[in-house]
């Protein structure tokens, strides 16, 4: 399979909503619809499809620490000076 053909398949799968994520969304929508009919919540709110979606392994989790910020030029200069001082 060429890179062009692979790219064509990727576009096709996204356009036709045939990826596993789209399948999970269709399933979650069905569960939400079923639950809104027969099952009721105590707070009378409707169930949403997002409440039935599996967790996205690539999304950031709320309990994770934020990525450290890139060092400023002054911090980099200080690190380099400290390394150079340790080499003499």
C-alpha cells in the first residue's frame, strides 16, 4: 500500500465515521437514549452520550500535573553557567 493510498483510506474512514471512536459514540448515544426513557436520575436531568463514552486515553487527565513551562533565556544561561563552572 502506498502512502497516497493509506492517506486516502484515512480520509475515507473519517468521512464515513467508521473509526472505533465513532462506533463508541453511536453506542453511547443509544445508551443515553435508552436511559432517558426507562431510567430516571434523581436530579431529573437527562443523560448525555458523553456520560457513556469510554475514556479517551490521549486526553489530559484532571489529576495530572501540567507540563512544566519552557525555561526562559535567563534560566538557560544560568544552567549553562552552572555546568561550565562545574567543569573547571
